[in-house]
C-alpha cells in the first residue's frame, strides 16, 4: 500500500498532521493499531481485509488527543463512526483527516466531514443479506428458546467491559455501570448483572451503532453482541427509516420523534 | 515428597471420573462450546477437550470465582444479624486438564490471599481442591512459561500431572499428598510406569527474555513516561487481560440487598479500569492508561516478587490472546528486558 | 393453596394517567389491589432501566401509561417515550423477555373507567402467565 | 439517619372503612428511619395540620409522609404546613391511599398491605429527597411586539396601558396591517379604516410605546424575562426627525407607475411613498428598487423639493439593540395568490381577482374610490361570481384546513357589490357555509335573502374567456350535481389564508415551534392557546392560524394579559422541579460528555451549551446546562441521558429508584 505510506509521510513531513492512526502487522497473522508520529515509521502501515478494528475509538482517547492532529486510516464503519461522533459533538470539522481505500483498492483522501458523507452515502445497507438471515433465524425462535440462548451467552459474561472499551461510540467519561447512587447496574458479573448490563449497552447504542462489530470481536468469551446491535439497527431502520453514521449533522433517533410513529402495541 | 511415576489409560481415567463424582467431588475441566474452549463443570472425560493450547479463562475461577457470596445479612428495625458463609458446605473440587502454568499460578494467587491476614473462604476452597494437570504437547506464539521459570511439563503446583504419551495412555506424575490420596482412592487405575518418559511428548517453548533483567529494568523505567505511553498507546483499558489471568487477584466488594435482607459479594476487578484508583475527591493517582499498564506489569514483576516472594506471571499468554487490540505482553516484556538503562 | 397474586407496578405520568386513576377512585370503581402506581412528571421521564429494576425486584407485570398523543402536558414527552418503547420492546422480545408482561397504554385524566379496566385485564393476563419464573431464577443465579 | 414523620389519614371513613389505618401506622413505625408514625381522622383539617407542625418541631423531623388523598388534591396544603413549621416543603410527600387504594379496593388484608406498600414507597422516596429552593428569574419589564396589524396594535396598547414599556416593530412603512386594506368589516359593515385609524394614532401617541416601522427583527437571544433583541431599522432614505410628512416629495416624484402593494396591485404609487394617506408614521419611504436616482444615478427631485432637507440618499440600515422581558408575535398572515390554480385563470384574465383586491376595489380610499369597476376596462361588471374555498379545504391542490374567514368575507363582498351595483347579479359558489359567530349566520342569510345573492353549492371546475365573458363552469350539488355555467364579467376568488413567507425563518430566529403549514404552535392546543413552548414568547392573531378581527383582538388582549402577569412581579418565581446537569470536582468537572442528545429532545429549548474553562482560559470541555428559566420539568432529557448526567429535582434518579425497590420489597415486619 505505497500510496498510503506516501500520503502518511507527506502529511507528517509537512506537519499537516502530528499523527497517523493506522494498522500494522500484529502477533501471528493478526493486525493491530499503530500510531505513527514520526515519518520514519510509515513503513509499518498497511491496509487489507484484516483491518477491521474501528480505529475511531482512539480519536477521543486523551493520550492520543494529546499527540496533536491525527490522520485516521479508516474502513467504512470507521468513517461512519467519525460522522456519528461529529453528529454527537465529539469531534469537529478540523479535528481529523481520514484516509480510506475504496473497493477498487485506490487510496482516497477524505479531508472533510462532507467528503466522508458523500463517500458513505453510496455504501450498502447496514445489514448484509447474511446478517439479515442470521437475525431472522433468532427472531423466529420461540420466546423461551431466545431466553435460554441469551442466558447461556450472558452467563459467560465476565463484565470485563471489553465490548465497551472497543466501541467508538461508548465514550462516556462515566458509564451508567459506574453510577452507584443509585446502583443502576449490579457490579458483579452474576446473571442479573450481566443481563442488565447487556440490555443497557444495546439500548444506549440504539440509533447510534454503526455495526462495526468490534464489541463482539473484543469479547473474550465470544458473546454474539453484534446480534443485539443489529436487531436495533434493523428496528430503527424499519420503524424510523433512520441510519446512524451517515451525516455529521443528524439528530438522534431517540431524541426526536414523528407524531405518526407506530403504536400498535399501545392500548 | 518424592514424585511417583505411573501410567493410566484413557478408559481407566474415564472410570476415575465416576469415582470422583461418586465421592461427591465436582470436576472442572476444559470443555469446547462452539469455537470456545473454556473451563466448565463436567461429569465425564469425553466432555473434556485437551487439544487446545490454552483455555480462554484460567482455572482460578475454581477457588476465586467471578462472583462469590461472603456472607448474608438480615435487618429487623435497627438490628442487623449476619450469617457467615458456612465453609464446611463447600464442595470438593477436582480441576482436571489444567496446564502446568495454570497449576503454578495457584501459588501466586494463594500468596496474595494468604498474605498478611489469610482469606478464610479462599483457603477453604483451596484446601478442597485437587489439581490434575495435563502437560502441554503444543504451544503458540503467546506462550512464554519457560521465560518465567515454568515449562510445558513442569510439575510445580499440580497434585498429579498427566502427559499424553500416545496409544491412549497418560504418564502420571504423583506430586503431592493430595495426589497420592487421589491415586489410592482410584485403587488400581494407575499402573506402574515401567520406564516410560514424557520429555519427547512435550511442546518446545524457547525462553525469549532474561527474567533476571526484568525487575531491575522496571525499577529503572518507572519514571520513563514516554516508554510507557508508547507501550500502552493502543490499550483500551478493558479488564479482559486481568479477568483471564490466572494470577490476577484484584476484587471489589459489593453489598446487594433490598427490603430487610441482603448479601455481601466479592467480584473481580481490574487495575486496568480508569476508575480503579479514583478517589472520592475526584483525584485519580493513575489518570493515564500508560500508568495503569505500568502498574499491571510492576505488580506482577516487581511488587509481588518483593512482597510475596513469588512472581505474578506464569507465561500462559492468556492476556495476549484475550486482548482486543493485540497487546502482546511477551513483546512488552522483551522490550523491557532489552531497554537501555 | 391460594391463587397466585401477581405484583404489578404502574409507571404513570402525573398529568393524564395519574389524574385518570384519581378519577377511578372518586368514581368508586373497583380494581385489583395487586397494582401500585409510581408517579412521574411525564412518560418522557420514565427510564427503561426502571422497568428492568421492577422485574429485578420481583414485579410480575408492569404498566406504563401516560397522555394520549398530542395531549402531553409537555407536548412531546409521550412521543419520545413511545419511540423508546418501540425499540425497548423489540430488544426485550429478542432477548426472550416476555413483553406480554409490560402493558403500554394512553389514559387521559377523563378515562377513569379505562384505567380500572386496564388494571383488571392486565392483572388477569399476568395471573394467567403466572409468576415471572425466568426472572425470579435469574435473581439468584451466577453467584458461587 | 433520617427522621421521618408518617401521618396516616382516615379521611373520615373514606380510608379507614377499607384500610386498617392503625396497622398501616404501626407498620410504618417499624421502618428504619421513621421517627414518628400516627393516624388521625382528618389530616387536612387544622388540628391535623397542627399535628404535623408540632411533630416536625418536637421530633425534629427530616421528612414527612402524609398518607391520605391524592397529592393532586392536598400536596400544596401539606407542603405549606411543613414550610410553616420550618421544614423544606419538598421534604414532604404524599402516599395516595384514598383514590388509589381505599376507594378502589374492597376491605381486605390485600388492601391494607397495598396501603403499607405505598407508605413504605413514599418513606423511601423522602429519605432521598433534597431541600429545594424556588427558582427566581429577574424580569425586564419591556415587551417586544412583532407585527403592527390589528393584533399587534391591540397587544401593544393593552400592555402599554398596564404601565409597561412596549417596543412595536412593523416591517412595512406603516402599521395597520391587512385590516387597513379592508373596505368594510363583517358582520356590521362598518368601515375598517374608521375603526382602525384611531387605534393607530393612539399607538403613535402612547408614551409607553416605541414604534419602529419599516423594521424587522434581526435576532433574539436569551430567555423569559431576559431577552436581548436586535432590530434592523431599514433605511427609509429620509431623516424622520426632520420630515414633516407634507408630501411634496411624493407629488414631485417622477416614478409614478409602480404597482401599489397596499392596493394589492390594483393601483399605483410613486417611488417615494407612504402606503396610504392615514399611514402611521406618516413619513415616506424611498423604494430603492424603483427610484430613478438609485437606478440611473440622477434625479434627486425629492431632495431638491423637500422644505426641511430631510432626504438622505446615503442612509444605511440601523441595528437597534433592546432588552425585553417578553415577546408577542403578531406577524399575521398572507393570502394564497390565485396563480396556484391554473383552471381558474387567475393571472391569465385581468378580471379574475382575489379577495384582498376586491377589498381595495370596494374601499372608498381605493384606486376606484369605492366604485366596483373591473380591472380590464374599468366597466362596471353586471355579473360577478364569487368563488369560496379557492384553495382551502383542498388537499389535492391547495391546503387541507378551512381558512375560516372566507365564508364571511365572501358574503360581505357579494353584499357590498350588490349595494354598489343595484342591477348586478352576484353568485357565490361554496362547499359549506361556516358562519359560527355572533351575528354571522344572520349576516349570511341577509346576503341571500335581502340582497338576493345567489348561493350555489358546488365547486367551480374551470374558468375561461369566451367572447368577452368569463365562463364559470361548476356544478350545483343540491340539484343533483347539475352542471352549471355562468357568464360573468368578473370573478372574485376567496383564496386561502396562509402563513407569511418569512414565518418559518422568524420561528427559527426566536426558537418556537410551528405546524406543517408554518403557523406558529401554541404551548397547549386547549389550555395554553396564546403561549408558545418557549417561555416568555406569546402569540396573537393570524400568525397562529387564520382568524377574523374580533378573534385576533381577543387573542391579542389575552397575550397582553399574560405579559402583564409576567411583568407584575419583580422576579419570576418558579417551582424548582426542573432538570439539572451534573457538576463534579476537577479533573472531571462534569460527567456530561456533551453529546447534546438532550438538546434536541427538549420541548422548551431549555438546554444550553456551557464551556468549562481552566484558570488559564483554556477550554476544558463543553457540557450541557439547563436554563432554569425555561425548563418545565418534563424529564425527557433525564431518561435520555446515557451517562445519567442530568437529573430532575423532585423526581430524581435516587428518589424513583428507591420507590421501585421499596414498593416491591416488603419487609417481614410489614405484614
């Protein structure tokens, strides 16, 4: 990916950015985030199908912010996370430059939020055919089966909060699980605590999640958290025709309403 | 005591399982569910999976579970009555199929829980636990037991260590008194070894840094903020590493009650969390992830050796495997060992 | 043994449903004593976490009720609440939590009769469903 | 440790008949933190209230729970009692064991147990209650009235007459609005100018009213009692202090053929002009779009002729900043211009005109001095067709609502025509006649019966010209939808009343909500018809929905009385049951992360951005802040906030959470 390295070098040389957040070779055949702040290190940058981590998660990290203006090597969901963060007042127009590689393998410089909007506008619907099919598979299960399925999954939860840490949109400086007056979510990772934590995590991402899947990938005990997010993504789209991470100035699904929202479940 | 060497066939082992159950013991062993191999309660050998290099979680959960009740209480107007956890009610446990590194880890764990004022519940659980390990035939790039004084066939910590020597047979090393009792209880299942050896069946794990260098290097690097910032930059500050770690012992105490009754619970905690050291005043002595990452390594490689006279790491590599952002502890330790000071 | 008496919590807004329930009282209509009301300024104030807390503390059923659309004292709190419930219900259902145990309704200050009838039918439905066994189990699981 | 006092009311027998009140009092007494628990026949009686006051003093209570009737009934009573005994009123809560318990359940243990649950619930709530102080907001006692039509005039006069200052802003060169364009007014047929102009003069002369005509609102910031408005005074090209309004300039102005807006383009005016003779202020304006000097660079005749040298060609717009405590929007309406309806040929045929144009034709001060002469050739039309609902109640082409005033003014038009042209034949096509109002139905009947106006129930499908006549094709639905064809000399379309072109922009400028038609939304459709959702901003007249004169005036006076009420105290005092955003110790400062979801959810624009800065002035973070003047305490933001950084006083997280737990967790000692 020479183009990528050259652009990174150019920007670092010209002090246009102080930092390039990208991917480099990790342990075994994995890739990992890298923070290139000196032009000498650009050779470590790479971009391929393994680069799935949503690097937008690093934009709000104080340690990273301190390093100065950043360029972000971004895949599609990372770009959408950037827009969503902008829509939630977390980053401004001039806080970040993004570099992406389009399906044709060409390097694209998206230097404004507007440019990102135009690029993601053509992206495919949030849920792929396979994802829809899998979701439906679970939706079709009986209620008791669904309960058993999720109880089994959640019983493994360690409350390590890797899902939260890996999520670019879980940026609260104090998460609700850390409120203890009142104690909204039990701290212990027992079954009740795990259920409540997971309901809350999913609800707090409703209308915000960009379906990057990092929560599931981060989970050390393989809880399919993406199913919960995708359930809400599809409900948000079906009911409110909304998609998160598509615009830098979008109002949130849950902080807005339409007088004719469906209410067939209300007596 | 002198290590006794025997062999046992898979079938015999299967029967030993039923003997354990019959004797009212619960068996905790690696079990495969989907892609995931992790410790779970089993009733027969056939449920057990031994192909993996390592389980996701460590067997510490046998005696230091993620949530445990310490005591329960009742209030009546203004009096409170407390019922302590009845220790005699705890079950006997056999942890089967743990790796030599895991067995060694219990020493570090015990060192913390019995240091200064011993933890009754932990000690009681420890007493009622027998460790029947299985040595490692395979290792991966995350393994570094040999760099921290262990090995794929190391016997430290285990009561019995089995090694798969092929043709459905395991070489059994009887290491402790508990081990011997286990063999006696399983009358005749364990046979004389007749000169069989395990070495050729063990994984090769090449030492990758000099442990001797780590502790002094840490002391020298303590104030090198740039070094720690560089090391920890991609760390997200989750608790995955601590929760899968066989020696991490940090815990939180939570009271859960409603109406006029409740219980006090102990649950895992992690020094990686940003609020771990947050004071009521709002001050946080470790505001940066780099400081929290440093703390994790200092604790394992400097503070524990100094206070508990035992290393806080056994080189199982779980933290590296579990890390969402590929914080490979082995790399970091190498860097520390090789740092110019 | 005596018939199962469910515990039902009603989360209602102050301006419509609470007043409606007052009217039920002043009109001396009778309903099941298994239901108790918690008063909120507006359905918009009702945090979905509170519903989980109710189940976690042994509620067998929940009623959530406020002003009819366009009647909200604050003009739009109920609209915001409605969106929240659309997604929350979907999620709970997906997780296998029986949403038949949560009754949503709009009840105005004039609908005292509707309140009585809602309470009675809900109490009856929950009685049929029986105790929330799954959740009851959940409350004690996962502690070693 | 809390020291709660619990007072169980029998309410005569209303409660004690079905609830074992002694048992409830005894159970409450056993709850930790309860220092005093008694039952009494009538808690709300004087001796009852005295019991509470005494207990507060003697037992030095930290909270009070009164288990009695609905808090909607007696909460104020008991909170006052507590306050009188020196306990913060917000540390007193009521358990509703009458309406929600004794009255709706049979006498049984279950009923008593429920009463105990409710009491326990409120005890736990009060334990988490905090002492709250009322919110005080200072009030600037000057009102800003936008729009100088009849509504704005009425509102200004009413407010000014209560002794408060009024700033009246009108975008046209003169106040008067649409009413000044009208000929006569229904149902009395008195001349519009005759009743309006005295009011206009009153405005001009009122010591408490400052009038800015030919001016518009530039911006409005702030909140109730404390708005900062910036007004753009458009350049009149003339020094108003020097101008005497003698009108010489107007006579001399060479650019004479400019269609007059005031005459709805039925007449003409000069480039320097006053819209109409009785204009207030009676000072001309130079229309720079048509003035020869501005277009060609020479002329300046007016400047030469002006006896007081008042002309200022180089004058620029002026921005005037004012502090006001309340705003009244009276920006009025517009009519849908006929050209949206090609079938009716408006714009194509000169003699098809709209309602306002007919008003000018019929007006004694209009271009024809009140004679009904058709625009094309000035002939007096023998047959005139009036088309009601031209655009109204027409989801397909026009607007869905009823414009409300057309039925009446169409009847008036037909009458006026008949009165002026005795031989004339007026026809009215209508859908329904909506003549609700004092003397309205009678008025329409008069048109039909005394003035012989022909009413045809049906819609007009098409209007076109055939040898000098306008052919109006329609159907008479009362005669089996028989097709009708009328040969008319003139057609008057009662086009729909719609919101002003600039209505949306203004709404956004002042942060109020508006409906799908850009009419401004009232705070509550029934109970708060003249308030908006933004505290301190009120509505008058047709900017809220089409209205006739009496309605506009009534609403204007209502808005004025709201303003007067607001101005009646030195400070605005409000219940402190509002949302607050967390503030914590550095380095966090606040748990709010500034996502501002709350902002878009707030119906009252009460959430602002606050920049937290370090000692060095460095921006640390931007967080949400609730404006206590605007927040109404619905709590929608509270439930939305992911980090639980907003809480609402009186229904706080801790309070409602404890209620849920207390309600569901009976103690053994309770039963």
